[in-house]
C-alpha cells in the first residue's frame, strides 16, 4: 500500500465535541470518576465535565475556566495534582462515611 492511512476511533457519545470529552463521557457513563489535566482551548469541554479538572497555570484553558466560572485548579507541577487528588478522595470518603 502506498501513502498514509489515518483513522480515528468512532464517537461513543452523541453530545461529545471532540475525542477527549467523548472518552471522558464514556468513562463517566461507566461510573468512573475522572480527573483531567489540560492547557488549551480544545481541553475546555472536557475540563468542564470532569469530576476534578486541572489547567496548566497561565494557559488558555486556565483563562477560559476562570472567565467562565468553571472549577479548575491551576497547576505548575504534577505534585499539585497528586496532592489535590488525595485531598479530594479523603473528603469524599469522609462525606460517604458520615
């Protein structure tokens, strides 16, 4: 075969706008909690629906989330993500146990 062949996965969710939020919507539909990290405009639809969203500090995603009131923590390193997830899980466990 000559040339290049390119294919994309079939969309799973009718309401998705791109492959990122399609995957996240599918995972959430399966009952999974989703943590999302992004930096660009195309990450916004996914950050908006994720259970916990992070944006690289100073990025277009951080600006969009801030301007549109979407809960999103700005980060400068991955340790901040790990610490936030640990806190989030701890709070959810305490809420569930009370």
